[in-house]
């Protein structure tokens, strides 16, 4: 528990203070966010706001992880190394995308193929290292490795892992369209992974998870980093995380879900990202099939803005939705734990 607190607090401090000095550094170099001209009119005033703030999030998470391991009782594991490497790799892909946007002064960075190739490389590296170096059990699970887990060949699991990394990283990227939305929602989601990881650590017989405490430490560091960044990213944002942050955050969530064997619970923990992504898919599909748009604008947060909701109202209400979905996911996780025959619940404790 001490290691978790150290990771979260140190990451939050580094992110909070680091972002404070990153903002003027980026401003001095003209690193400002181009704004899409077809977006909500109220967003035009945000043009020029410093971007690439995800550098502070990733750096703070790494520092939080390292500092938490200065204690002799805490050991760096292969799972932790693989996951952090994937997070940094996705962050680099996002950094390249952000830099191209800024240098060309337009809201188009890497082309779709280049970004896809970069994320596939990150996802494949993570999956292969997890399967063979970490020696992870390649099964698709909901809450734990039990009789209901779907056993698949390693090659199929690697493909599954790459799809999860691609889907989650892009989902967070789509959600990062309002000040503070992605950072605030991610902090709550990572807190859920802290609970899952620590719970698996405390109940090793029920959960066959490799290095669960180390994974919980990374989740705590990511939660702290997102919370610290939110201080400067809350509306009106003084800095945006950019693809550097959103792709790294999405990859971290996907990696934690795969390594903790809660793959199929991820859509509930990240339910807000599912809703945002689904709105885009529905919008595009409806227009191509029927020539009609079902939403005023996609993703969903823009639809709500154009419906007359102030940006802060949209933000807070979507945070509430996100928190409810995270609470539901944790409730499902705990309910499954209570169903185990190995668990003896004292009379009158419920």
C-alpha cells in the first residue's frame, strides 16, 4: 500500500509542477494546437494553446514508478517494464503526430497509415514480450483466469492484444476533445485498475496474475500523473495533452487490462470511451449508408455542446457517467470474487 501511495503522490507532484514549467517552454517555441475549422465555433478561441502536454503525463508516471521502487521491499518486474515500454512507445507515436501538426500549422499530423503502423508496432512488441518474456497466460478473461476464460493460441492472443491497444488508444484520442475530459476520466479509470491489481495481489489463490502489485503501482502512477495534469488542463485549459498523452493513456489502459486478465471488463471500465467511439462509428455509418447524420457532430461531446450545453456542463456530466461505469465495473469484479468457493464470508458481514 505504501508503494501505491508513493507512486501516485510523486507522479502527481511531478506532473503538477512539471506541467507548470512546460507551458511557458512550449509557448516560447510556438508549440500551439491547431483547431479544426469544422468543429464547434466556441473552440476557435483555443487555437494556439500549447499542446504535447502528454510528455509531462508520461514522464511523471515513469518517475512515480521509479520512486516507488526505491524502497527495498518493492521489486521492478518484467510486467512493469513491458507495460511502461509500451506506454512510452505509444507516447512517441503521439509526439510525432503532434509535432507534425504544430510544424505544419494544421490539424492533421501523421497520416492514418503511419499512425496505424506505429501503434501496431507498439502493440505487437507489447504482446510478444508479454507472451514470451513475461510468460503471461494467453487467455481472454472477464475478471480472472478460471473455467470461463477463453483459452486461445498465443498467436491469436497477440492479435487480440494488438486490437485492444489500437482500439483503446484511439478511443481515448477521440474522447480528448474537451478541456479536462480525457485526463479526468482516465484518472478515475486508472484508480479502478489500482483496486483490481491490489486485490489480485492480496488474493493470489483466486487470481493467477503475474506481478499484480507492480501493475497496481503503474496504475497508481498513471492516475496521479493524470490528476496532476488536470490542474492545468481543466477548463479553460492552459495546455492540451495532445496525441502524446491520449495514445499513451489508452495504451496503458489496454496493457493493464491484458496483464491483469480483465480484458472483457475493459469496455465497462472505459465505458465513456466506448460511447464516444460508438458515436463516431454510428455517425460515419449512417452518413455513408443513408446520407444522414444522426448526431449534430461526433464524437458525442460535440453533439452535446451543439445542443446548447455549456462545455463545463458536458465535462462534468460525462465525468459522472464515467465514474458510474467505473463503479459498475468494480462492482462486477467484486461480485465475481464473492461467487468463488474459496471465499468464506463471515455470517452477518454482508
